[in-house]
C-alpha cells in the first residue's frame, strides 16, 4: 500500500477488492436491473468505469482543487458515454443510473476508513474529496442518460410525425393526404414537405388534403394549410381541402382567417369527384 492513502492509491492497489465490493453494493442497493442489463454486462461496465477512474485519478486532481472539467477526466467521461448509450437503449431510468454509480461510495469509504482510522483529519478530507468525485460522475451520467433519452424521444416523435402524414397516390395524377388527430404546426410543416415531394415524384396535378379526422385547427395551423395550398399551386398542381367540420369552419371564421382561391369540399368523396373532373376523367373511366 502507498505510504499516504488516497482514493487514487486505493484504486490502484485495491482495484479488484473495490470492484468486488462495488458489485455487492449494487446488489444490496437494488440497482442491478438484471431484467434489462445482464450480470455479465454490469460487471464489464463496472470494470470499465472503475478502470477509467483509476487511470484518471492518477493524472487529474481528486483533492480540494477537484475539477471534473479537467481533460484528465476524459477517460471517465468516455466510459460514461458508452455505458449510458447502452443503458438508454435498454430503458434504464436516470435514478437507476445514478444509484448504479453512487453505490461506489460504500466500498471506497470502507477502505478509506480502515486505512485512515488513526488519521481522522486526513480521513475526513479524503471522504469529502471522494464524495465530490463520485457525485460529479453521477451527475455527468444522469445528464448524459437524459440527453440520450430525449434524443430517442425526439427521433421517435419525428418518425411518428412522418407516419402520421402519409401521402397516398389514389389515381394517376391525384394524390391525397389523410390527416387524423391533432394537427400542430410541426406536423403541418411535415405535411407540406411530404406533399410537395409526392407531387414531384408522381407528377400529380391535384393534391387533396383530407382533414375529416382533425378535431381542431388554430390560427397557425390554418396559415400552414394556406401556405401548403399556395406551395402546391407553385408546383403547378391544384390543392383541394376537404372534410372541414362545422366546428372548424366556425373557428376559422372567428379567427378571421381568409381562404382566398382555396378549393374546399365537404368530404373526401366530393373532393375526389372534383379531382377527377379537374384531370378530365369521366365517370365511366373511373
């Protein structure tokens, strides 16, 4: 053992003992999620993080001048990023992630207390420095996990929005967008982008926006619909909005939103009839 016991020297000299005690502490604290992360993977992640911590503590200060932003702690941050990436995909919560790392305090405290029992002043200082170090790692891990979860949620939201605004080719030169549910500004923008791409892809002459399944429309959404219709015209096609409910019609009027040069029909059937007429398809050809 080093002549002066510190957390850094403990991590070097008692690595395997601390690792074993940490794994036991995880089990005792109930932070092992064997249903999400296998025991073998938990041990590997614990070893990787402890190895990074042992290496970083040799070059970066763990005393009163402790600064986790120091480049010397990069190995620890890299290990945390890898662990949180894996655990995010498995559905581990931020609190579970925090306790997973916080349980490292117990084995470190036990070793420091045993080695410094006759040096209470040094023991107090080391316990405080170790607490600050582990707490910083916990905060870093929670922040990383939350950011990754938010990124997953945002990606899923974008994917759901894409699915919720499909453009369907229902006839040669006719496409439609059936909308259901809440139509917010983000989704309205997606509708415009998907619809314009479909007009180019299928050389459509008529685009039908069916809002029969939309319950409410606010000013911003109404403006987006107007912009979509204008964009469709700029693409050389004609836009038909159908399925406007009486409640939505009243809302649009009360909001003072005007619909100049916008073709509307009461339902999808009427919209299709107009579209067929527009492209010159007779009833018999349909």
